[in-house]
C-alpha cells in the first residue's frame, strides 16, 4: 500500500514538474514575442504563435494574459535568446536553444552539463550544418477529410505532412513559416504548437546502453530552466 502510494506520488510530482517546465518555456516565448513586436497578437505573428503554444500545453487563459501584461511592463527585464552547439557522447550532435536573463549563468550551466555527461561544447556552426531549420506545426485532424486537408496544406506551403492517430504534423521550409501560420489561421485551424525546429539531415543509431548516456545529457538540459529546446540527431 505504502509503496503504491509513493509510486503514484512520484508520478504526480513528475507530471507537475513537466507542466511547470512547459509553462516556463511558453511564458518566455510570450515575453520575447511581446518585447519584439508588441502586446497585440493581431499585429504580432510571433505572439499569436506563442499564445497558441501556451494553449497547447493547457496554460490557463488568465496566466497567458498575465504573462503578456508582465512582458509589456517597462520594468520587466527581457530575455536574450542564445543557441549552443556541441556533441553528446558517441558523436550525437546537439543544438541547445536558451532564453535567459543571465547569459553568464546560462553558458556556465551549458558547459557544465556537457562536461558532466561526457559531451563537448562546440563553437557556432560546429554541428548546425547537420540540421535544417524548418517550421513544424501540429494540430488535431478534427472533422477534416484528411485527403482534402493534405492537398490544401500543400497549396498553403507544406513541404512534408505526417498523420499519426488524430494528430497532423506539417513541415515547412524556414522562409515559409509565416505563410503557413497565416494559412492555418485563415482556415480556422487551431494549432497545438507552431515552432521553428532544427531537423537533422541524418540520424545516429546507438545500442541501448550508449543511447541511455545520450538521453541523460538531453534530460539534464531539458530540466534546466534556461533551456527552451534541445535538438539532436539521435535515431
């Protein structure tokens, strides 16, 4: 009885930690978008995408509004976007995207994570050539006819489309991100997420034990409050 309770409690706290991390990440997205283009989503495409991402992780409406208001304050310090590149163990390439109000702290933590987990922090461009920057949109199929929807999405600028269960993932070229965002809005399709991601050109396959070593480093980065996203070429 006690062991079962402890197990449920552990799962509950893990779920709350994951939710808190997601809220922190989208909160920073909102703050950066507001500082960059103003607090009106109608005239700020990046803020519209950030708000949609916040809804996608079930962030309450009042918290979204509070995040926008807080970011609009002149007294609020903005976040700086930083990207680091390097290698995890066994030659797996990593791109670590951060949003921070303290770059000195962030670079120290990033270097520490790499060193602690037998990775190596590289210079700008050292691994990014192995990735392609692409737009990635996710939304539920809903009542749409999938064949008609796919044709419509291609016309709207999609370069690749994946359908799994009731979820659609649409990929675009980097320069077509805004075009697809506008297209989905015109079609009244509400996205679960709309992001620019680093997609690997090739992937690295590892045995389970070696894969676990890489995943430990990735998890360490994902648990860091300054880290927004980690991209890798692990298969």
